[in-house]
C-alpha cells in the first residue's frame, strides 16, 4: 500500500525515510494517471472527503481500476454513483461491494460511524422520488451522518407531512426531493429552522419538462433558507448536507 502523508512525515521524523525519498513520495501522491483517469489522491486532504466515482459513461473495467488505485493509495472506502448492475457484478469479482440497484449506488469498504452534529432528514414528495432520495441518503450515510427517511409526504396529502413535524424540527439539515411542481421544498422551508436543500426530480407529466418546472419552483421559493441543486442530483444534496452537518461554530 502506498504511504500516506502522515506515515511519510512520521518516517522522516523517526529517520526511517530520507527527506529526498519523502519528496519523491509526495511528488507522486497528488494523483495517479491511469491513462483513462487521473485519480485525485489528495481530494480527502483538501476537501475532507475522498473522490467519488461517477459511474455513468465508465466501463466496468475502468471503475474497477479506479477503485484499485484508491485502495492501493490508502482509501479504505469508496463511493460509486450512477453505477450499472453490470459494473457492480464486475467489481464484485475482485472486492466486496454493497450495491443498491434502486438508486445505482455502490459502496466498497466499511461504512463510517456517524459523527455529524445532528440528523439529516431526507423527505420526498412521492414514492417515485425515492430513487433520487436514496442516492442522497446513502451519500450522506457514507460520509458519516445519521439519516432519517420520510418518504411519500408530498403536499397533495399535507397531513402525511404534518405527522412528522417533530422529526423535521429536530433535524440539523433537511433534504426535500420532489418532482411535479416541487412545492414540498417551500412547505418544509416554512416549517423548520435549519438549512433546507431542495432537489427537483424529473418525475411528472409533459408540462413538468423533465424536472424543469420543479427546478424553477424551488429556485423561486418564498421560504427563507432553501437552497437548490440540479435536477435528480441526489448525490450533490447528500454531500452538501453532510458538510453542513459537520460544521462547528468557529
């Protein structure tokens, strides 16, 4: 396994590694060029979370190669989004993978113990939004957060949402996921005192324009504290929610 920066510094301090050899290790550490991908090995050092593999458009062999590079360089757990079942089956031949076909998310290595400040609530307008919601929820869990799922609590039956007011108001971050007219984000935004991350989905009939209507509704929300990510971008919402949930007062 390649030396981590911490191990390099420790070995220099103990005299087991020369300064010249340490410099050589550090020069090769920022990324590994696989030809088809330049794996960012310093991402966790810079941003607090390792590089996540976007599986769509990559061959199973390429995904497996990137995972191998990350593991060799000290990354114990790897998250893969938009991963096909074919790719998951291929990767499973060389390492243990937990694959979630409903949202096309794969996870290699152990899941961390939650260490966020509070709970992230993931709420959907309907059952049809669960695919995107699970991408958000699993991303947040992979990054060390406790997640509470509230599915099918849309505004067409508002009593379903109001039955979970205690859970919403105790959350540190709420991710609201909805298609159609995307009204759920405004409703929840007007109820809670924490950040709300809105995710428009491509669920809806013709005039929803594959999520554009929900996106514009969420961007024009009258509720304060609502931010919006791109259509169907559950991963982005889960990642931002995790960052918020790990920020301590300075």
